[in-house]
């Protein structure tokens, strides 16, 4: 493949991401109740997040399970929209005014093991996280 083809593929990928982000951000926000019951079934305590791709592990204290939604955008200043609220999987979109946005899916394997996928924009840069989170102790 020559450099022109590679450049064209990159431009298409970036354009597709920008178009998807624009569509996503223009979607109407719907008021929601206290869903995400699956997160409440997760064991409370210290969880270790192992990202794929050689990123160092990190530990967080899980009290409600909601701490796993905004790993890139820590804090409470974000608006959330529940996309999927199932018994074994939840998906949440969130927007943090002035600091980007994200979309996180959490798939429950057991009460102490979940698979995480998150992507979005943080500090003006795209991010993508694919990880496994496991309860590893007490907080």
C-alpha cells in the first residue's frame, strides 16, 4: 500500500469519527431514572483495572459500580445518558462540559469481574480503553 492510500484511509477514519461524534452530541438528551441495576450487583471494594496494550494497572475503590463508567473523566461534572441497561451489560454516554465526552460499555462476567470498553474525547484528544476490571481487595 502506498503513502497516498494510507493517508486517504486515515482521513476517512478521522472524518467518520468526527461525523459520529457530531451525530452523537446532537442526539436529544432524555431524563432518566436510577437505572443501571447491574452495577449494584458488583462487589464493593478495591478493583484493579488491567488495560490491554501494556498500560500499567490502576486501582479504584468501587462503592456503587458507577465509578467504572467515567474512568477517563473522573469527577461529577458530567451529564450521563443510559443507552443500554441490561442484566449483564450497561452502556452509558456522557458529556463533560469543557472537557470532552465518552461512551462506556460494561459487561458483567461475575460480581467480581467485568469487561470494559470506553472511547471518546478527553482534553481535546481521542481515547480508547479496552480493559478487564476485577475486585482485588478492600478499600
